[in-house]
C-alpha cells in the first residue's frame, strides 16, 4: 500500500512540474517582443472591431463616407454592402480608437480567408492623424 501511495505522489508531482513548465514556456512566448520587420500592416476605417480596408480619403470624401455609412442601420447590410471591404481585427486593446477613425493595424498573421477576413496575431492598432 505504501508503494502505491508513493507512486501516486510521484505522479502528482510530475504532473505539477509539467504544468508549471508549460505555463512558463507560454509566458516567455507571450512576452517575446515582435520586431517591426515581422509585422504586417493593414489600414482602413475602424468600425466596431472591424476595419473597412481602403486608402485614406480626402476630407470631403471622408465626410461623405462617414455620413453614408451611418445611414445604414442594419449590421448585415453594412457587412455585405459591396462598397466596403471589411477585415475583422478581433480582440485588441483599442480604447483610444473610436468608430470612424482611420487606423493602421499591425499583426503577425495569418489572415483567415473568409468574409469578412480575420486577422490573427494583432499586436496593436494606431490612429492615423496625418
């Protein structure tokens, strides 16, 4: 009976060490800095977790674009409207980003090929003010 308890104790310790090792490796991988050269950039107008990927519009065009966008109240109509090229940016800390801001999204990839496309490995999102 003592041998059985000893084996159970050793197994529990081994499992604990294995779990600690896995957690340590995942923490190291998450904290690893991604160099700027490894990042891919997409740009567009931000709307509720997605960007409408396009070139920056002139001030006049942007005013018309924002006004036109806001007249569409049905979310499905917005997503499938051919005037927009939606890309989902997923969960990213974007407290400084407001709907309608022109942004650059930096990510490590890949891009899930569906519609709307979805970016994986999003590192940051910057509002373009220029």
